[in-house]
């Protein structure tokens, strides 16, 4: 993927074929890996959030703003937590209308039964105590 | 999801904005978040809004329990310490139809949560402290400050009051202004409270000094201007004190009459970013001086009227009506006694008297 001087990467997903979304997600990963200047990542609506994408975000050197909106994201491996723990540069996190789905619920197939876990969120603030 | 406490503690973050709107949060979730906010000093904006009518699964259902948890973290008004230790950094955006319930209701605006922490952390803290002092008409400092009734605090306050009366014509070798004298008074444990109130001003030795604290507050009284018109003798005047008393009375009335114009104006000042104006400063002085400072003035009977000294040119020099004087104590002690002269009235307080008052 050719590197460009891009500061904002925005992707509006839509419901549909899961495989198609997975391919799209891989495409996003490639863009993130090859464009290290991206500061703002906006993902909307049914973007497939694979572990590869988590890793791409986690390892990205410049991301400061994350907008993950109108989606369901799993906490299967504490990936969100990992991102925010390792990617210290993230200053702006927008999870509007995004359901953080507990692992077991996700395993049961989507987030029909919503089980919100804010453990991840709570953990974000703990450091300043120490 | 089980995450051990040690894991939680090791996390660090740079988050300044967190938007959790419409994420299906419940009271339990908000309580957890509020608990985390107790120790956080980085997060500046937390959005928890969510309008009904959207997808049901996304609406944040935050009822009174969650709101109470948040309010207690952002503004725990149970004591001055708890106010000072509240989170002054994070602004919480929450749906406007949600109301805050604090122990100070109904003095506070229902949507207080939406207006808390709008300024800098320092201003937010000061805003809250002043709000408590104001809303409780001074009672907020009552019980807590009983343990801090160290008269060393009072000279600092009064030094601030009299600071604007500094007159270059007065012989400085005989008069030591209290402001200078107490400038390096170590307030010990009381300094912590003042630090919390006025912004962590301890020096490296842990001492809080008047010179650190009170320059932040502008002079309570306006500077007296020289009246050089004509040959008439300028007469000593208690104008400034009268003005001060008048202001206090105005505020006192305002506390009782909620519809009073001063009250409304004062109330608005809390919503004004420039709330640290004269009136707010006056209020905190009012609260403290009224409690301890004014009784000192009635401690001793007034002295006979002192003649006004005439200048070399035959004109009587204008003499300030109020002066503070500190006489140096023995070696190793900063002050043996202090006196306050207001017109013909002079009050002398010795260190022994101070000690006896304290006991």
C-alpha cells in the first residue's frame, strides 16, 4: 500500500456479507500500516473489527483520535484495553452508539443479548491512582 | 470479565475525551466509572448522553443512583476537604433531563452536573469551595474550621485586608506590616487546608505563606487616594471600613433575600467564567473574617483620640486610619504581639492572648 500524507482515515461500513467486511477490514489494516501519519481514525457502522485491525491500531505510532461509532466491538481478548493501554497517544476516544460486548455474549452470536462491560472503560482511569 | 486489581492499577492512559454516549450504560456501569474518576486527573470530557427514542439497546439508562455517584465524585460537598479532593478535571456531559442531587439541594442548580468543571482545574476547585461557603452562608466552614482556629490564619487574612492601606510615609522601622511579618508563617497542618482552598501553594518546606496566598486575591478595599485639594485638613476617615461594612451588610442581606438583586448578581457570578471577581473574593473574606476577625476588634476598649501630626509645611499629613503593627518578639520568634489600630481604636493582641484564645 502506497504511503500518503493522510491525517484522517474514515470508513463507513454497512451491514452485509461478513466475508466482504473482513476483506474490507484487512484493507483498513494495510492502510494503517503503510500510513504512519494518520492521526484520526473514524470507523462507523458495522465495520468488521478483527484482531488484525486491533493490532494495527495498537501498533500505529500517530493515532490520537479514535472514533468507533455505531458498532459492536468485542472484548474477547481485552483488545480494546490493550489498544488503550499500549497506545498512549490516544487522547480522544469516541464510542458513541457502540456496544462493548462481553466475550460470552459475542460468542453466542452478535450482541442480540446486550451485556455491557465497563471494566475495560473503568480500567482506563486507574493509572493516575498509582 | 475478570481483571485483577493489579492489572487495573498498571494501566496508563492519555485519554482526554471519552464519548460513551448511547452505549447502553446502566447505573452499575456509571458507578464503576465514577469510582475510576476519583483518581483520574487526565480525562477532561466524559460524554454519557443518550436520548430516548433511538435504538433501545443504545440508550444510557442512568438513574439517580448513577447520577449521585457521579456528583459525589465531581462535587462531594460533605466537607471542605471532600470538596477540595473532588475531581476538578473531568467535565461530564449528560442528558439535560437528568438532574443532580447533592447534599446542598436546593441551593444548587438542578443541572449542576452539566456546568461543573467547565474551567481550569484550579478554577473549578475554587468555584466549588466558594459555592459551599456561599450556599451554607459560612456554615460550610464551621465544623471543619473549628479544628483550624489557629489565629495565625487570621493575621494572614487581616494582613490581606490591610495590605491596601500600606502607606509609604509611615516609618517602616517602627511598623512592621503584618503582611510582611506573617509572610513566612508556617501554618503546619492548617496550611494544607489553605493550600487546598487556594491552589497548592506550599513552598518546598511545606509552609504556606500569606505572600503566596493573598496576592492572588486583589485588595478588598480600593486604594485610598490622596486628597490634595485646597488647604483644608484631611480628616481621618473610616470610609474604607464603612465601605467594607456596607459590602458585608449587602451580602448579608443578599443571603437572606434570595430575590435580592445582589444575590442574583452574585449567583450569576458563579456561572461566569470570571467568577473570581471582587464579589467572590469578598465573600470568602466575609465568611472567615466574620467568624473570627471581627470579634477581635472588640477585645479591648478604645484608646483616647490621638492628635494628628502636623507636617513641616504646616499642613497636616494625611494619616491612614487603620494600621497593623507587629512588634518583633524574642530571638527565634517572629511575633510577640500584634496590634490593629482603627481610627481611635487600637487592639493589641499578645502571643499569650493568642495562645489562650486557641486553648
